[in-house]
């Protein structure tokens, strides 16, 4: 029987201590730890959004939030990759039925990085396409079995699936933050992609395709950007919770140099810790409203531009709140917190890196909200 929501949450909690213990090593490896990926698969966490016809749990989006937030609090890099793998199984459900059977049938899941920028060039050939190009920000490539890449074809933008053996992985992920994601580029050189592994990118991003219509669950037909916001939000809020735990432990044990004052006894420490606690709760609560709105809308009516702008604005605001809060933690934590063996500085670097992502850029998001308020057309493609 597929795992239930309650079982998945409990399994995530059970795995979290081991994932947390590997967090520093994961960063040093510059890729997710093999044991963490294996455990997430064995716990059926990666499979949680796979359609039931392929043995998946097909649980709610809110379950994704709860599970990924737990994993991300333990290790932001592992949470990031876990969330991508979980969510990208729904992308396969937008491809033709034959492709879904091919990718999801044998094991009931796929490990899929999914680059959406139009960095590929595709030429029509008999039976399919010849695809070339380089995909950047390949989160999930280090344990992938298939990859998704998008590009310009002769008949417009298309998105393609190909086995990971068909691409070259470029070892260029040398980043100060989210180092353990292993988000290396991957490159295709005149790879043949059969027609069944290609879909119209406009339809894919809108959400509704011939493949998605095979599933009665509207989860498989939500717009790409709404799905992307739901994929990342629990990574942000979970990471901040992990930072709060590390910060609180620092307050508990810290003694100020020279004066010898015990920080946990100082009123200002209580005020600062309380502010961080409140900010963490608000970030999580606000993030949940994006999930609530998505679940209330899908299958009931089409997602409107207002829906998309609102979701983008909330995601960007959560991102800003998480980054500002973790920066304030580091400013208050003392010089010893910058030592490389301290988890707070690693999570600080992770959050500052992931909060710079183009999808939830604060300037773009607030401009979009302002233009929508004034009834002006949107000018950014990521709205």
C-alpha cells in the first residue's frame, strides 16, 4: 500500500537526525549524500506525488510542505534536492502516456533534474528531434536517471526528456551556499529524442497537456510556476527553522569574551531569540497560504494572472523574510559562529544563495504586484 500523509511525515522525522548528521559532509562532497537519497527512496518520500496508477502515494501538496520542511531543517541542500525529485515526478505526468509508463512504470518514480530555461536547440528529424545545448542549474543531476531540458524547436519552444547517459555532466558546482546540492550543468550534443519524449513547452508550463488529462487529480495540471513556488517554499522555511535551532543552541551555551556574561541570562538575548522565533513561524505560516490557495484553486477553476502574481509575491516575501532573519541571526551570534564547523554559518550561506533565485526575485516580484495593482500588462516572463 502507498504511504499515507501521516506515515510520510513520521518517516521524514525519523530520517532527519541522520540527514542532519551528514549535512556538513554533504556540503564538502558538493552533492547529496548517497545514503540520504537511498533512505528517502526507501521511505517512499520521493514517490509521494507519483500518480497512484504507478504505485505512488499521490498525496496532497500540503504533505509535500510538511515533509520537505522537516528535511530542509536538517540539511537545506538535501531538502532542496528531495523537493525537486518529489515535484518533478509530476512533470513526467505531463508527457504522453507511453512516456509515463516508460519512466514511472519500472520503479514507480524517476530522479529527474528539470531545466526549464530555453537553452537547447532542437532540429526535427524522422521520428523525433536532434537536441543540443547546455542546461544550467542542474539540481538533481548527481543521482539522476533521466533529465528534462527545454529549448527552441522548429515549431516553437519544446521540453524534452532524455536518459542521463545521453548527457555530459559538467563539474562546475563550486558555490559558497547550497554546496551540497551538486547542481552541476549538463550538456547534450546532438542527442536523438523520440517524439514521445517531447512536449510543447507552452502547454507544459500552463499545466494542461494530453498526458496530464490522463489523471483525474488536478495536481498534475497546475501551472509550472505555481508548482515551482510550492517546491521551494518548504526549503526556505525549513532551512530557517534549522538556523533557528542552531542559533538557539548558541544562545544557550555562549559566554561573552572578557566580561564573562552568560548570554542566555541577558534580556537582549531573550528579545532577539524571540524575534527570530516569531519570524520563523510567520514565514512558515505565510508559505502555507500559497499551498492552501493552490489546493483550493486546482480542479475548481483556472489559475488567473492574479493568482500567479499573488503566489509569486508571497514566495518572494517569504524568501526575503528568511534571508533577513538568518542574516540577523549571524549578526547576533558572535564571531565563533563563523567557524566552518558551525551549522549556523552553513545554513546562513545556504539561505542567502537560494534566496537569490530568479523565480522569487524580490524586485521583480514587487514590480509585478505593482503593475497588477495598476492594471498594467506584465513585462517579466517569470510571472
